[in-house]
C-alpha cells in the first residue's frame, strides 16, 4: 500500500462511520415523524388522554435514543450530520446537542451556524446589539434586532455582544466598518492589537477584568473608532460596560462622542480593577489573621493556601489588566487622536494606573509572606508529629528489648520450676512498669525544659 493510501485510509473509514451514523439519525427522525403522523389523527378523533400520554412517551423514547447516539459521537461527526440534514430535521438534532455545543459550533459552516443560532435560544441568551444615541446630553439606549432599527439613528456607540457573522456583516455595511469575530480576538499578536487601518479606523483590542464569586478572568474586547463612533465587540456582558451605560444615561454632558465613551470605559475599567484589589486586601487580611494565630491545623492550612492562591491569581489578572489599559491609553495619546480635554483625561487615567502598580507590588509581597508563614506552620505541625513518634519510640524501646528477651529460650530456662502463667504475668507487669517509668520520665524532663526556657525568656525580657 502506498504512503498516500495509508494516509487516506483512516479518513475514508471516518467518513464511512459518519455516513452510517447519519443514516441511523435519519432513520430515527423518520420513525418519529411517522409515529406522529399516525397517532395525531387518532388523538384528535378520540380525544383520549391515555392516547395522548402514549404519544408523548413514544416521542420521548425516540428522543432519548437519538440523544444517546449523538452523545457518543465526536463533535466533527455531529457537525457533519447537522450540515447534511434538512432544516427541520436539523433543528430537532440541534435541540438535543445545543447544551455545551461550542466544539460543534466551531466546526459548522457559516450558513448552518447562522441558521441554528437565529432559530434557537442560543442567540437570545448571548447575542445582544445595542446602539446609543446622544439626546439632550445623555445617552439614549436603542435595542437593535435588525437593520431597520438603525434607520434615522446617529449613534455614538454601538455595543455588540457575541454577534454572529450575519450581524457583523449588515452592521459593517451600515457603518462602512469591518467588525472582527469576537471569538478570534485572543489569536492576535501583541503588535497587532493597536493600529490604524488604511481607511483611518482606529482599532484597539483590550482585556477587561471580570471578577465574580465563582471566577476571575480577563475578557478580550475589540474597540473600533470610526468617525467619532465607537464600536465594541465582545463575547459576554461585563460590569464595566454596565457601569458606563448607567453613568452616561443619568449624567448630562458625561460624554459627547465615541472617544469620550472609549476613555470612560478605560477609566471605569481602572476603577473596577481598584475595587478588585480592595477585595484582595480584604481576603488577605482575613487570611493573615488565621495564619498569625498560635496554632493552625493541616486542614486550615490547606484552606489558607487555596485562598492565597485565588488572591494571587486575581492580583495577577488585575495587574495584567491595568498594564493592557496603560498600553491602549499610551497608543491613543501618542497617536494624537484626542482633543485637549480628552488628553488631560487620558493622562489622569494613566496616573491612576501608576497608583495601582504600587498596590499590586505590595500585594505580591504580602502573598509571598503569607505563603511562607503557612508553609512554616505546616512544617511545625510535621515536626510535632515526628516528635510524638520519637517520644513513643523512646518509651517503647526498653519494652521492645524486654519483649525480645522474653521470647528467647533462655527465659524459659531462667523461669524453670515457675508456672508459666505466673512467670509471663510477672514479665508483663515488669514491662508495664518500665514503660510507665519511661513515659513519666520523658514528661518530667520535657516539663523541666519548658520551665527553663520560660525562665530564660523572663530574664532577657
């Protein structure tokens, strides 16, 4: 077999398996449809609750079997099946696999992807388009569901959350701007994150901090300035954007164009980062009180190390976030995109970022101190355990020697003429006496050592 045939053989086998699975899925869908066609007229004619329940049970049975088959297939095969089915059948299969379907969505063709997202709850949960128009000095929010909603609207800010390719296309045509895919923002090189394209549009790709009780992470956001209109594209909602919308809607004159919105987003991000650092301070203060107690159990030490690790992670992400914001602001200041008042605001934000640098450095030092203190407490606990084992060894050492002697044949010779019950009972009593003597002797010398240490400490105090 040639090398090319060897290479194509696995691909041919995979394609054959995918076709078999496609045939099985189509058979299940066909059977389900056939059953529904037979049962529905009977239900309407007889109006029987039992018959209706039987119909539902049969339908659920087919759905369970379909779900089980799809669950065993790799994402590539499921994507192939979705692309091969008719639109109505496709939606039935999609309904069974849409939970956790991101690996499948990454493989699907754009046409099928648009159809599934537009016809399911997936878009309703994640995709949001909002335009903001300046009215009487305040931002007026306009919910956008289609191109007709943007007619006769002159927004200064268009905010897109998880937009599909179809949405990015018609918004791009409406405003003559090229909008990137938010899912590919992390693939950019650092040098390509801040630039001005050939048409004069300013592109910035920045990370914004998301800190919740469950997790903390940096979310990439694409920001595009085009003729004083700001476009923001991201994959999910962020607290910084909610805060900015609330401020701009309630404060007259808070923003006048897209550049003001952009600067205020960065300012709000710095403020949010400062709040995150305050949370780190509070958490480390709580942990510090635990660490500096006289005694820490191993279980408490484990919990303390977990809390310190979480604080270190949040502090690191916050530091990375403000560093990214500083780079974006430096790019805007160097590029002469801003007015004099906006330049002053940008410099003020940079000063706020510089003040946060000292806090993050201090927190890193405090985290290292608490980590070392916790490790020391764990080592002390281990030393105490070893000390206990050593004391037990000292106590049982003479007992072990006596036990060895009692097991020798010479002991039987020495106790000849004495009943063995009496001889071994006396021997056991002797072992207990020796063990007790060793135990109380060790306690006595340990007590004397502690008293002498306290006396020496009082003399030096």
